């Protein structure tokens, strides 16, 4: 009760921070009245334009966004009044207000949104420069401003989609090096662990981005992402994501430099089986790897029913790059623990020891480390990675050049192509109402215009209606999304 009273003292409970009317850029408020009078419907689409960092995108996150913000009754009279109050303070006038549109939605649609949204299947890798989603308003001419009102909110799918793409393309890197140096891919689903919770801008970013990563991998320390996948994609907890006991510097330094051995002893006594990850550079990483791990506790480690993971957390003057340090650690562990040479003639450490790099890593750094590891004669299966900001935060809308553009308008009862064609041809937009076609011959995707009237060319549109007038019309389970994203 005291806690609740303290909240009420500081928080203005009359403010609805999730007022859907205000989930847009300010300049969109007046667009309903800027469109031609003869326009009654507006059709827009989403794409990842040419010039993106990755050649494809793994579409993700739309279903969670729809269920959280757009499904059901999402506009009330109170929301309209609140928006009007804000408009007046924000613009100094109510002249630009789109109240007529929102009042119509409350009065005639009961507060549900008269929109049709189509999209590609979540998890599906789609080459860039193709339509990924389309949005069109329903109802009368009063809703013509509704389609692009939701550009701002719907474009938030760029984040989950970009992270899912980054995660999957990293998995492709792992596959490349495993194909080169390993006899199997048994551990690939655990080679990239999500360390990103603390490094993102918000709890919502952690949820959506962390869930996007779990489309491709099974390792995470972002537990809130599991809740998001459960809530919005029906993900079962069993098989969803895993983590392991792991130390941090507050543990390893608790007894001072001279107490590091005692800490490791306690860890090994307490964790006699399973994976145990231990940070190695609180003081002298060379002493830790070579002596504490490789000699003092060697027998205890090889007698465990599990894996002891050495985790370096910084470079050294002697080994100033992560790749150089990782090769040294692998060499030290090989000299002390041994292992076997696989059929491809690469060294595989004794199964009781492995190495994890998780400090400031990104996709480029992962590739450098794996290249150095295999060049030194070690199999890629000896190492795993933890990525934080590089996975969930160091991306933006321009990473994959996402754009939401109008491509058709219904004017005087006839659909008219709408497009932009600037001097910068990478920003040229598409024309007309669109389809995404998958070739039955080679499986390639391409964007085409919809057929008029009853013309049917026999090609199936990969865009599926997922939202219709306030209702979710296609639900993807998390298992479906994962299956769609599997490496072929």
C-alpha cells in the first residue's frame, strides 16, 4: 500500500501513454486533410531497400506489435479528447486535428481500426528490395489518413527483423566454419548466446530483440524475451531457451587476488555436473588459464559430468586482439587437457573444457576469431560466443534501409499508382498494389503488381492477411517462426 501511494504521488494516472492516436510522428496529424479530396483509400507497403547491410531479412515482430497495440478496441472517446488536448499544446492550435477520423472510428467501428494488413510469414528469409507488408484503410473517406498514420508504429518491426537477420546471418558464419573444421553441427544452436539485456535502451527492446534472436538460437540470458515469446507467439517453455551457471567479477574478486583459487574450488565443489562458465581475467588471465585451470584443478575438471567454460573478458598487451588471445587460450588448454583430432584434421579439446568470448563482440569480430581459430588448427566447435550490444542494440532502421511508402490510392473510385522517383535511385519506390511471388522453378522471390479483376496468373501471393478491422486473422506459433527461419 505504501508503495502504491508513493506511485500515485508522482505518476499522473490520467495520462494514457499507450494512446494509439499519438503513436505517430507529429507531422502526420494533418495529412488526412492534405491528401486529394478525391482520395478515399491509401495503400502503402514496407520493404528493405537496396543498399542494406544483409542481402535478405528475416521478417519478425509484427504479430507481437499487432497483439499489443492494434488488436481489439484500441480507440476510445477519452483517447480522442486526450489527443485533442495534446494537439493544442503541441501545435498551438487544433486546426490540423484529425479528430473527424478518430470520431468516425469510435462511432462507426466501435474503436476498432478499419485496416487490412498483409505480411510475409514471420521467420521467413526474404531477399531485400521486396514487399514485406502492405497496409490499406477500409471504411469511408474519413479513414484515408489512417494507413500512413500507422507508418510510424508499424515500422518498429525493423528492430526485431534486423536482429533476427543479424542472428541468422551469424549462424551462417558458424555453419561455414563448422563445415570447414568440424565433423558435425551438433552445438550450432548454442554458439551465440544473448548477453544484451543490460545494453539495450528499454525493457521492450530487450523483449522484442531477445525474442528475435531466439528464432535462430537456444541460448540467452535475456529471460524477459522468453516471456514475450510465450505471450505473443504461444511459445512453450520447454525447448524455448537455456542458460547456465556463470560467474562475474564480483564473484571472482570476492576474496581478493589471493582468494581466486578458493573461489574456483568452491565453484567446482558446488557445481559437480553440467556447464559452468567462469570469467578468467579478474587478475592474471595467463595464470588463471595455465595454472589454476590447467594444473591446480585439471583433475577436478576432467572428473566433472559437464563442461568447464573459460571466459576471457578483455585483451592483454601480449595478445592485443580477441582472436590472438583466444588462440593462446585454446593452445594452453590443449597442452594441459589434450583432446582429439577429428576427421578433418582439426583439434577438438577434451569435452570437459571450452572457451567463450563475450566482450564487445560483433559479427565481424566473430568471423575474425573463428578464422584465427581454424587457421591455428582448432575446430570451430571449441568456442562459443556471447553478444550483447552488438546483437540487440548496435542496429538501426538504416541497417537494412527499411522504408514504408504509399504505392496506390483509390481516387474517384479507381486505383491509381503512386510512387517516388528521386535522383537517388536507391530510394525509388514501387508502384501499385503489390504481391510477393515465389518462383516455383528456382524458389526466388520477386515483387509484382496485383492482378486486376478476375485475372489469375496462377501465382500465389506470399503476403497473407494477418490483421483485418481490429482482428488478428493469422496466428504464428514460435515453432512455426523458427521452422521458417531454419538454415537450409
